[in-house]
């Protein structure tokens, strides 16, 4: 948790320094915003997961990004590089177990098991790179922008949180726990994304080019997320 807090503070400090040193407006035809802090609030699911597993529709993703233009700051076309933090919460009705040949797999809960919460949380530090295409401002001082990009990230933290009937041992008691350092997760993730904005609000879609779990885990789960994006600076 300390690492995540320090990283968030670092991203905010970078944005404030960039904001104080950099003029945010640009060419003679209108003010083009070179956004620095962007927040994405997304719904999240997995592609290629077994049909018997139910991914809850409330599974979510939060992305905080600080970006700075590499070139094209005053142009309708620009390239930006940044630093970010992303957190994924996948809620489902199964748990990680070992198969007969000692391979990791998902095991469904028995029908007798009742639970309130069962989720996998992962937190990554990311390096995003994006190409921006934007129009000049209209009479409302707003413009349209299309962003195409990709990012690579490293796993900072993971845990499995559960609240409900005990399923690990032969007992009728209820339990709650949070297990850190979930096994078999890929430490590195990389994905492609696209965003479209009008003014400071937009929509985004992210498709992972890497699997959630390592090569020993079958089947291969691929995260997909989509939602709203907001420019703060």
C-alpha cells in the first residue's frame, strides 16, 4: 500500500511541476489543451474464460495517468509519453486451485457455499505512449480528439479478497480474508487502447495484449475494459 501511495503522490507532483513550467495553450487558431492528468473509470471483463465462470458486471478498472507531449504540442497531431497507475477489480464465482496434474486452474464454489464478496485485485505501474489527433476549437472553445496508444506495466500489488462461508476447510463457519501476492499472475502486462474526447470528457476502450495469468494457467484470460475518461489538467 505504501508503494501505491508514494506513486500516486509522485504522479501528482509531476503534473504540478509540468503545469507550472508549461503553457497549456497553443496555436494561433485556438487553444489546444495538452492534457497532463487523465482518469479512466471502466467496466472490466475477461475474454476467453470458461462459460461456467460468472464474471460480475460490477468488475471495474481505475486508471490514473500523467502524460507530457514529446512533440506536436502546438499541432493537431502530437505524441505523448507518461507514467500511470492502474487498478483492476475482477469479481467472479470461483477460486484458484490445483488440478490433478498440479496445474493451476479455477474451481467453482460448491452450491452450499454462500458469499458476499470474492474478487481479485491487481495494481500496476504503467508507462503509456499515445498518438493524438485533434481538431481546432469550435465556438464553444472545445474540440474533438482521437487518441491511439499502448502501455506496458509492472505488477506492484495483488490480493484475493473473500467474505462468506468457509470453502477451504471442512467447517460451517463464515470467514473473511485478504490473501496477498496471488500466485500465477503475470508480472508484466501490455495493452492497446483508444479514446475519443469532446472537450475534457470522453470514452475509452482497452484490450490487453498479454494474459492475466502466466503460461502454466489454463485457459488464458485476457482483460478487456471500457468506460469514461476525464481530463483534469
